[in-house]
C-alpha cells in the first residue's frame, strides 16, 4: 500500500517552498520589473502555479489516504459503518480539484505573458489531469458513501437474469 502520509508531507513542503520562492522572486525582481514586466510577472506566476499544484497534490494524497482507510474498514470482517468518515476525503478531493485548476490557471497566464516552454505546458497538463483525477475520486467517495448508507442501515435487492431465455430486458427473473 502506498504511503499517503509521506506523499502529503513532501508535496506540502514543496508547496511551501514554491510559495516562498514566488515571494522572494517578486521582491528581488522589483527593480527590473519596469524593464521586463512580462518576464518578471511570468516567473512569479510560474512559481505560484507550482505552489498551487503542489498543494493540490498534497490534498489529493491526503484524500487518498483517508479514502483508503475508509475502504479498508468497509472490507474488514468487523466493520462498523457508523465510524466511516467520507467527509474528510470528500473535502480533500474538492480542495485538490480547486487547487489544481488554480495552478493550471496560473501557468496559463504565464504562457500568455510570453513564458511558453514545454515544461510549463507539461506542468499545466499534469495539473489538469490531477484536477480530473480529484474530481473522479470525489465521485467515488460520494458513491461509497451512498452505498454504505452514511451511517444508516440499507437494504439492497439483487436480481439475477437468465440470459439463456432472451427477453427484451435480457432474460427473466428466476427464483
């Protein structure tokens, strides 16, 4: 099983470092921002985008760990549905989706400012993919929450069809 906690910590640290670097670049480049306004703004946008992307990865790792813990509890023999916490995983995936979109937006603005490289495009593509994964994971959390009953008892009716006797619905329901 993956070490989600370590991934969360590493990406949180990267987010902090990128944010700090963005602040420092903004301060250091102040004297030349009047000569090269697009380049200095683009550099700050890239670092801010990377910071949001790393934060999105951090939230995704945290949500994945919480979801894995809940799924492990569901599949254990002595599981208790009332102890499940899908809300934390849902919130983490929502924040991941938002931060990935924000990071991609910053990188898009950097490209419009004239700093268009293949690495920026690749990072932007990665953030868009991470946002898509976070959105899909959020849907999985919501489905798992619905299937488990959200702390309430649920009753399911399972029907089997006999495909050897064809009917418009795929066969008849047997006993």
